[in-house]
């Protein structure tokens, strides 16, 4: 797109084409661009602005896309995972107080979001929108335009569009692969054929709906990048050895070519009237084989509360057994399967516990949290105030000191209090401590061994990382600006929301966390179009499952799907 002066009518309001490539990372895309596989994306990048895009913590689709939807951090919108992470919910308490693991609560959906959504603000301003496959939009809600819901839509749901009658008017369409197709058991050829098929159907629907009218804001999210990279990350990451995958490399790369062709068609239909934004909710990286065993970590952190009497004797007996465990296992393993020995060991540990000072939770593959069990909760043992803060500091220090026994290398590279990560009314819904592992490690929650580090090959080659992508191109965008990766001033995903509202000439709510990405925009445009603001957009959010899902069966169906995908254990 050639540079020229903006007309007054072009400054007043810009139309927006927003395209999401779920999980896209410049680590993979840079190499594909160099090979000439993504000519459309390369042209947009060369003619506009590009930058790494910081995701939420954790970098998971539910909180990340919700931050895009609201322009706010999880402490304000209340979504930290695909489910409630509160270990004191009825679901969690049903597992008892002696376990060191927090149990996931109710699965979230669009009704769980406690903030105004960008399409509500745009609809109120009279703008026409189309949203296709944006996660966290089920169940659909009224919009000044149309909506096809995305991830977390129950299989077979009848109402997945707004208006409802849109569903019957669509060409053949699928929201996603089914869980069985994504669980790594299907043959490569079948998986790739199905992912191309779903992508083709989504592209056809997006193009047909884009042709209906000149939408003020058109959003379509392609999740195929995420699905592909979980399974074949080594093929597209130049840092990895992909020699054993050489026989399907061309077929994997062809999916990216297909995505680029879809992008080309949408950009062509948009023309110069639209500014184009391509973004991802998070990035990607290789999944680690070395896993931090949460059972052993809980012992290291001394999370358990023991009492006197017979329980103390059990503890002493267990400690004596532990000291000679290897010798005992050596003699008993030929007679008793080792898994039963591990279960017996775990049983002795449980008998010696009266309760727990804190619970661990796996927030993502390499991100964990610690909930402190205060007396404000059922079965709590830690008093609020100074005792709570003293224990939190102690646990943070212990986490920072955890090292790999084989190498002496720190396993945990970042430990933070929750209020240093999030801010807003839902901050207390997050774990008291958030910690991040080095890239060489992941989290193992099902380990029965007392070994701190387990080596467990992963089904998935790739896992989420925080650094996603942002590419912007159009009349209002500054051309030929590329921000380097790992830039500390890189924008966050909530900044995209603020920038969208600004370009559409919609006032920014004063409590928005996102900022307008001014470094990406034309200086003349910024000078002639001052940023406008309005009052807060916050509203209360439901906090009971009956208000979130139509039925317990519907929530259970989505829970099972998340379990099959590895988000629940």
C-alpha cells in the first residue's frame, strides 16, 4: 500500500478487518516467510507495522482472547483459565483438604466475563460487526450484526449463531476438529486432511459473510495454527530437529499456505477502506520432556500440616521407609508392581497429614500457582494478615531456591505475588503466588514418584508461550516498522482492543487497561484524531454455575472435551 495523505473522511472512522491466527509465533512465521510460503503476510508486514504481542499469564486462549474482547487484564475480567481456578469451590472441596493439588472448578464461557465487550461498545456506537470463531463467545448474545461462536461451543449446539436463523443459512461449517481428532491418535494424513477441510469451510463462510456488506468491523479467528503446532511444532521451529518428520513437512507447510491464501482473499475484499490487523492470542515453543513433579515439590515446600500422636508415628515410619525406599523397591518390585508400591507410599503420606498450608495448581504447562489455605476457607489453617504474608514470603523463597538435582540449575525462573501480576476486583480469584518454570521444564501433576524431576515424553511437540504476533497494515498505519522479538516495550493483547476502538472512533472506557499502540499509527492520523475517552464499562459478572451454563450436562460435556484436549487432568 502506497503512502499518501489521508482525506478527512478517512480520518473520521476506519473500517477494521481483524484476523486471528491462534498461537501464531514469529519463531515459525519468519522462516516460512523467508521460504516464500506466506507472501500475503509478508507483504502486510513489509508495508505496515509488526511487533511481538505479549499474551496474558498464563498464555491460554480463554484469558488471552478475553483480554482481547475486553481490553482488560484477568484481574478485571475474571478469566484465568478455561475453568475457575478457585480451590475452595464445591468441586474442589469434594476432593478433601489433604491433597496438595487444587481442583478445577466450573468451566467458563461468555457469561462468565464481567466486563463490557468490544462489540458491545461498537454496537452501542452504531457500528456493524461480524464475528466468526472468536473463543469465549458461546453462548451468543445480541450484536449489531452477526456472530458465529468459537471454542467452548458444545458439540451439537443448536444456538451457536446470532441471529439464531443464521445457522441454517450457512454453507457446511465446523467450529473445530473434534477432540478425538486432536488427541494425537489419528494418523498424520487423516489429521492434516481434516484440518484442511475445516479451514476451507471456515474460509468459505468468512468470505461469503464479508461479501454481504461493508462491515465496520469484521473479525475471524483461525484456530488451525494452534492445532497444527501442538502436533508438529518441530517441523516449523528452525531450532528443532525435524528430520524424522521430513515425510510430512510439505503437507504441514501447505496448511500455512492455505491460511495465507485465505488472508489474501479477505484483504483483497477489504481494499483500502480497511485497516488490517493480524494477531495471535499467544505464541508457541517446544514442549519440555523434563517435568517438575508437583508431588515432590509439595514435600519440598513443606505444604502439609502434621499433628502428634499416631499421626506423628506414621510420619516417622514413613520417613524411615523413605530413607531405604530404593532398597525396598529393589526387593519388592519382582513381587509387587511398582505402581502399587507408589500408591502405598502416597497412602502413608496422606495418613500423616491433618491438612495443608497451601495448594499447588497447574495454570499452564510451565506455569504454576500456590493457594494459601487461610482460615477464611473451610478447613483453613493459616491466619490472614501477618501469618499469611510470612508464609507467602517463605514459600516464594523456597520456590526460587528449587534446583534440578542433576545440574544444579534453577528450575523456577520467576516467582510473583498475584497483585504484581493482576489488578482489579478479581485479583483475589487468582492463586496467591504465580511461578514460571525455565523453558527446559514442564509441570507433571500425576507423578507418584518422590523424584523431583521426571523425564516424560510428551504427546504434543509444542506448547504455548507468551510472545504472540501483531501485524498491522492500512492507511492509518505507519509503514515499514518492525519491532524486534523479546522487546520489553512490546504491546500486550489488551492494547489491540484499545487500538481497534480508537481506529473505529469509539471512545475508550477510562478503566481500559489497554493503550492505543501509537507507535504503529500514522503521525498525521494521530494528530488529526485525538483519543476520546468515556466512563467505566464494568458490570457485575455471574458467579454461580447455573447462570453460566444452560444445564449441568452442557457444562460436563465441555469439561470432558477440555480433558481430552489436555486442559484438565
